């Protein structure tokens, strides 16, 4: 079998860095705007796409958050997640850990229960598509630590529906230590921990050190600036820290897809996986990201199989399920 798109689609793999709000395609955005009577300032697909003009994380987020006002009812959140899960199934994703940003909705007056009930009903339906799904709740780092703590408290009645917590939104002036208390409380509550360390931020490497040493995350979302510190790379490799890298997203918010960094880490034995971040905004889903990296960096069959293997190994699946998928992956690669 050669390294073509079909081979990549067929690899059993996990998607671990996917913002559900970032899967809101222009078609669904307009449909929900109509359904809910929300004026978003655009009525045609091309008009929506014309607003997708960003060159860094801040300018992306300035387009991203206002669009969420079309998400109002439990059905809207359900429809959003189901649309993504259908695409995930078509991409050969067997397990998806999906981020959601409750504060982006509760701050507009949508109840936490509306968000979680809508998303949860989609998670329950996912196995009918051949996908295992779970939810990771992200805190918005540009809001206060108190707001994050309140959100954590609001989530506790739904503890069994949420596998872990993450941290996203604008990293500038919002370092990880701002949320150290929230994350230690989340750990006590049994949540798994991940955090964004976005690409080329002011003091990226300092933030990566903090999330590894002070916060104690199991994974880092993005995080490829770690290559600037070989001692931290060695530590991440030894501790089996997972990295969820997003080439297409990188090429929107920085100059390049950071292919060299991703591939060096991968071949150095660091547990790197690929993911799609906000696919409705960054031009592609998971397989598109793998194909872009494979073409841009001349990846081998072993490289892409390793990326798929890492995604399963660093996932928060239970051990039995993970072993089943790894076995399926081995048989696929051997066959
Ligand atoms: N929210 C959605 N996508 C994000 C990203 N790549 N970084 C930070 N916050 C985000
Ligand atoms: Zn992200």
C-alpha cells in the first residue's frame, strides 16, 4: 500500500485537539442564524468566508467568538457536534476527544446545561457512526481565574460526561500559572489535564516549562516551540507527554505549518499526534492535516503510522479500548 490519502483515511486514529465551536461550517452557521433569528451580518456563504481573514491567533479569535452567537439551543449544540462526528467517521477517526468552551456560551446567557446536554446527546450517538467520543472542557484564558473556577464548579454535576479540562483562547498576557489553582482543583475532581501552548507566543518556552513542572499536564496542545530547549524535549520524551499539533492551523496563525519542528519531535521519539484545531476556519479536517504534512515534509508510511499510534497512546481512552484500537492499527499497517 502506498502513502496515499486512502492509506491515511484507513489508519485507525484519534483526534485529540478539536474545538467543536471551530467546526461550525459557514453553511451551518447561516442555517442556525436563520433558525434562531440572529443577525450575523452575512447571509451568503461567500460573505461568511470573506470574514476569514486572519494572520495570527488574536485576529482569528476576533472572528471566531462572535460567530458563536448562532448557537443558542440544545439542538444547535447537538447538530454542531453531530456534523463534526460524521466528518470524523469519514476520516477514519475511531476516537475523538472534543473541546468545548462553556464560557463562550454562558457569558451570552446560554445555560451550561443547554450546552452540555446538547453535546452529550451527540457523544451518546457517536458509536452509531463508529466513533468513540468524549468531551474536554476548556477555560478561556483571557477571562479571569475566578470565572474559570466558577465554570469548574458548574461542571461538577456533569463530571461523568467530561473526561478532562484544557485551556484555550488568547495566550498573550495570560500565562498558565494564572490558572494553577483551577487546574489543581480540576485534578482533585478527577479530570485529566491538558493546556494550549500556542505557537510562537511571547515566552512560549517559559509557558511550556510551567505547564510541565507546575501545572502537571499530561498533554500539550500545539507546544512545538519546545524544540528551543533540548532539555525540555528530553524530559517530555521521558515522561511520555503528548503533543497535539495542527499543521493547517499553524500555517494560518504563523508563517509556516511548523513541519520541521513537528517531524523532528516525532522522529526524536516524542509522542506527537496530529489534529485539526478549528477545521471550519483553517481549511481542513484531520486527514487534510496529515496529507499536508506528509506532502510538505515527505513523510514515510512509518511516520504516518507512528502519528496514528501516538494519537491512540496519548488518548484518554480506557486501557482495553486503547489496546483494541492499537491492535486494529497494527493489523491495518501489516496488511
Ligand atoms: N480556540 C480555538 N482554537 C484555538 C487555538 N488554536 N488556540 C487558542 N485558542 C483557541
Ligand atoms: Zn486549539
